[in-house]
C-alpha cells in the first residue's frame, strides 16, 4: 500500500508495506503512477517526495505475485511509473531510506534528485535472476553513471550509500531522522516564488521521446527472457530460496 500526506505544499508519498520490504505489487505500481499524476500538475502542490517505511525504500517487484504472470504487463506497469514522474510539472525527489532494489531502484533514476541515508543501498539483481531491466534504465542509468552502467547491470551490483553517491546514483546523504525533511527542503528551495523551475524541468529532464524508445526496447527484452524461460525459472529460484 501507499500513504500520501502533505507538508506545506509538498506531497509525501510513502511506500507502506514494511513487512515485505515495500515490495511493489501490481496494484501498488498503479497507485504510485496515479498518485504522482494527481499531484504533479503544479496546481495542488509545489513538489513530490517519495520514501519508504522500515528498513527498505523498496525491494522492487513483488516476485511472489509476479511469478507466472506476463512480463509484458509487469514491465509496462513499471514504465508507466517512470512516465508519470517525467510528465509532472513539479520537482520529484526520492528520499531513499534503505535498500532500493531492481525496478524500484530503476524508478528513482528519472527523479530530479535522490537523497539517501547511510543505510541506503542500490541493488540491480535482474541479470543474475534472468530478468531484464526496465523503467527506461537502459537509457537513464548510463545518463547518470556513464560507462559504469554496463558493469552495474551485468554484475547485478549492490552499492552502499557512499558507493551509490560516487557512482552518481545519490546526490546527497542525510541522517535517517533528517531524510524526509531534507528532501522536502530541497523541493521548497527549488519552488520558491520567482523561480523558473518548471521551465528547467522541461529543459533538463530526459526527453520523453528518448525514454519512450527505451521503454519499447525494454519491453521487447522482457518478451525475450520470458520466451526463453529464464525469467520464470529465475523468479522461481528467487522465491524458493526465500521459503
């Protein structure tokens, strides 16, 4: 589930499934895209912050739920979360309170800023599970990390907060207690009266046309790993290993 609260014209969207490390069900992904769109038109709030509860930002896709389902549908839900962020007219900031895994880690790549705690981690496990990356990360990850992107994906890399900052995945590290307020303060700073933030979001964000091309390629990749059987086999191994 997700929770939405408001803090002085900033919408705080919280992933609230801590008993499952905020793993994203299909419905949660729909709800996240809808919540970002609802608050992203620039009329109701000045910006959006997304965070998690407990020790994880999000463990990514709920693979127990996804096992046996069409990867096409699952990937398209992730893509729409990214599309929703890039369509907003307000700043969107990730407050990464703990581990960010797979599709959840990839989702933050399109955010305007990513702030983590010392406990934050980025983990891209897909390659060794037999899954393919999504959220336009085939385009966005190299945009942020340059030539490191290939190894991050092929190694199924797991990065600490400091490693993530050095790689360009985190912009800043804040204390756990100060994380959300630091992210909200970033939005407030960018949204002060007289700023041209809305214009610069349009100028500096990844072009939607390029992102849509990445979506299309990633959807085809998802079909390939599904057709070969390695994706479903990998998800079964993952689920069985965790009982």
